């Protein structure tokens, strides 16, 4: 199944604002001008603060979008999804708010913090041996066997359309935006927001940023097809993991991303420290990737108006403190 950019934009535009933003399920996050980052880079830098989003991550947008579009009979039956964290908590929150039964499949290695966050919503939790990729495979299989809806963390047009609302909000707050830096995992975030921005302003640069340790989608883009990519541990656990064989995000990323770059683990940690020192924000590794991307590419964007998407803040206190207080080893071993 292939979905083009126009189809995603149409789905985003068709989302009913009243229901999408109702009861604070999703909040319109602030776009904050960063004096320190602007001074450091020579750009006009704005931070799109999805770290201030409900559930602490942009993922709630896609989850609410997918739940709102479920057929009435599918709402009654319930949904399954798989995640090691942000998408699981988001889907659990969105489904329970709308009275939809939900089960989240997670790897056995899930961090206790993320496990508690999911359980606190009242969702059912199923632990699967192995990686997050394995949890996704088992969840998709069980959904098929039980006749339930499986909601992929990124390989789902309604989820991507929900992430597209970030692009809509950026354009509304900053019509003269010239470049947007986004960390990339499965590609749902950059596909959704990029499609919506480019539909209005086709000359905006959509810059995809990856950790050097976990460049799965980047390698698939280079190969022109989904391939297996060996990844190493990364602070950016939220973007780690392989790409589904039938990923609709691969062609979307091909048509949306205009620049690509990779950053080191030290670059990510430095970016997280920088944002904390400048603004007092706690951001997770995936958000640090986008900031590090701007710092690396700043010479190319001198004088331009750029937005960096801070995609989330869900990182354990212990790992964050290690990042802030050191430049050494500080990985989260989940995806």
C-alpha cells in the first residue's frame, strides 16, 4: 500500500480540530525563539516544543488521529499496538480517553518508567521476549488473528496525518520558516509535518537527522528500498529500530526530506546539555538529534529562519543526569 504526500495532507486537514484538541488530549505546543541557539548558529532559531506535549511526546497526535478515525464497530472491539515507550503511552492515553479497549505489546526490556506510564492509563500490557521489532510483529499477528485493529507506531496513514498537525502549527506561528530540523526513526513524524509544510511552502528545507549509531531509514533511503540495517545503542532510543518491509513512510520520506545528516552520540549529549542550560528543558535523545543536526549544519543556514522540533522529553532521570553531568557513556537500552 502506497500513500502519497497529498493523501496525508488531506487526512491532516480533515481532522476535526474540536475533537483533536478536545479536553487537552493534544495541545498546540509553543514555538519558542531561542536567543542562545540563534547566537551560536547565526540563524533565527525557533524550538517547536513537543516536549511540552501531553504524554511528553509528539506521539499523542498520531494516536488521537488514529483513534478518532476508527469505525464504530472497531472502537467497540478495541486496538492493539506495540512500543517501548512514547507511542505505547500515547495510544493507551488516546484510546482510554475515548473509551476504546487497548492492549500495548512491549519488549521485556522496557524501562520501568515507561511501563508504569502505560499501566497508569489502565491499558493492558503484554511483554514479548526480544526487541521492539519483535513486539511489533507479535502485536500485528495477534491483531490479525483476533480481528482487531493494529496501530503501527509510524506505518499508518492516520498516525502520520496526526503528526502532520505539527507542520500546520509551525506554518501558522511562523509563516516565513525556511528550514525544519527533525529527527527520524520510522519516518512518521517527518513525513507528516513535512508533507503539510511543503503543500503550502514547497521551498522549505525539511532536514532529516539521524544518530550515526541508528540510521535505519537513512540507509533504506540510500538503497531505495527497505533493507536490514545493523544498529548500535544510542541515546536516541526513540528513533532506533528497523523499518517495516511494507513501510509507507519510505516513499513519503523520499518525496519529503530535502537534506539528510547524521550526528554522533557526543553531539547528541552536547545538544541535550545545551538546551537544558539555555532553556531549562529536559529533552530526550531523539530531540537532541535534531538540535545536534542544526549545530552541525549551521554554516549552510546562516541568517535563515529555522525550526528545530524537540520531539519529546521522556528520558529517565538517571540517564538524563548522566548526560548533563558527563560526556561519557549514557545509553538508554530500549527503542
